C-alpha cells in the first residue's frame, strides 16, 4: 500500500487504516479458503507455500486499484 516516488515513501491510499479495515475480511477469507483450510491449518505447509504470499499480495494490490 506504499510506493517510492522521487526518493520518498508515499501511501497509495488516502487512509491506510480505513482501507485495511474495509478490506481485511475479504483478504482473510480468500487466504483461509485457498491455503489455511486446504493445508489443514498446518503453519509449516502454509508458511512454506510461496503461493500463499502471492495470493495476499495480489488481494491487497487489487483492492488499491
């Protein structure tokens, strides 16, 4: 939710707190159904799966556009 512009760190959203509050349920729902439940809530399997991180990244990026 941040970007670097002219050597400055800037927010991509006007209110980051509100953005997370408005989208957190959707992000976690996607993650839960895609990775937590299918991998039987095993943190070793979920944590080692690069797809889990990419899913969350894409969910957050898509909510900004």
